[in-house]
């Protein structure tokens, strides 16, 4: 029997109502307080800012002829605050010009103009195809580091905080560790003068072994050298020995991996592949991942990187973004 029926039916309203009313008021106070707390948590939003990784629209650009310089407009229209560029999506034009100073400046100017037009922050540039920083040969590592200089300069001119690099090269643990430390130290030393971070993603091969990558960071021991933990790139061994393409044979624990890499993190990538009917990622527990990120004290940008095939790129981007927001609100 609820409170209203009890009051209407009782003939002994005096003491009974007084006692019941006392406890009812206390219960309502608790309920109101809980409701206010939930409301404040919801209004506060997530603990991070949202950026869009340009790789999320790579199919539009590579196969559908979408201009990569429309990136800022799309990110703005989809409700993002920051931009994470991918160098290889501009490589056709830049390679044709042999990465001349003029071509690089045109790239910088166009990106800056579009970002300013839509009031978005340039966050970082993901660099590919500029040589192996963990190559076994010292001269090859030196050339790879120097090839990245133009991208350090571009990031600085665009107001980014970092460039993301890969640690491809020799794949024997001891040799890879030594080569990686050398390659990163060379590049980070140059980037330091430009106030740019050099950050490494778990991106296939030995770099997807988080403990090994964290060890590299400890050995480099430079404040502008860090990691970009990606929720999904933890395959350490593939069928054909490649970094990205064939069937994965061995995978590092993703939650342990992100936790190990967060100590050195200067950016975070929220990978997504597919979603269930409730909007949850089918392979990655976003609530668990975001708790690891939050517990590490991270409050910067988290980049949405949709790589699935069952949804279109825009739909997948929005599904990932919405999941991040909802999971993040629960941790406020």
C-alpha cells in the first residue's frame, strides 16, 4: 500500500500520519539528493575532449574521391573539438611535389585555414611511410628520423602537440629495443626544439607488446617522447608476419596494455570495430577502458577511430562518439 492510499484509508490519522510522514520525508530527501547527483553527473559530461582521427574517413578519401581537406568541416558537423590528421591521406599530392617546402607550406596553410574556419583544434598528425625508426641499420634509422623532421615542423606550424610515429623495423626483441631507443631519441631531440611530442602507438609487431613499448619510453627518458595507447591494436603476431593485414595469431591483453601505456600517454585512441543492439562495442569494454584512462589522470583528447565494415564510416564514427560520451558520463 502506498503512502497516499494509507492516509486516505486510515481513521487513525494523527499519530500514524505523523510517524509515516517523518520517515517519508527522510526517504524523499535521500531520493532527491541521489537525483541531483545523477543530474549533475550527466550535465558535467565526460572527463575528456573529443577529437576525430582522420583514418575514420580513409575509405571516403581513398575510394570515393572525398577531398581530405574537407576533414575539418566533417569533424565540425559531427560535433568534434579536435583534429587528428593522417599524413598518408595527403601523400599523393605531397609525393608528386617531392615534399617540397612549398608543398608542405600549402598543406599547412590549407589545414590551418579549415581548422580556423570551423573553430577546431589541430591535435596531432599520424605519420606513415617516412622510413623505419627501428631499422636495424643505423644509417637507415638516421634517414627515417630526418624524413620525419618536415612533419615535426608542420605539426608545430599547425599548433598540434604531437606527431604519432611507428616503430617498424627489426623484429628481434633486443635489437628492436636498441634500435627503437636510438631512432626515437634522434627524432625527439629535434622535436624538442619545436615544442612537439613524438608519440608511439601500439601499432603492430613488437610495438603492440605494451610492456616492451613502455620499456622503450623508460629508456628514451625524454619528456617529449611518449605513447598513444590505442584500444584495439594489440596483435603482436600475424599469420604472414605483417604488421596489419593478415589473421592475428597472438594478441596482447588490451586492458593490461592500455594500463601499461597510460603512464606515458600524451594522447588516446578509441578504436571501434562493431556494435551490438545496445550500442556497445562488441570486442572492447569501453567502460572498463575509460576507467583505466581516467584513473591514470588523463583529461586530454580521445580520438575516435572507427575501423569497422558493417557500418558506413559516418555511422560508425557517430556510434563510437556516442558510446564514448555515454561511458564517460558514468565515470564523472
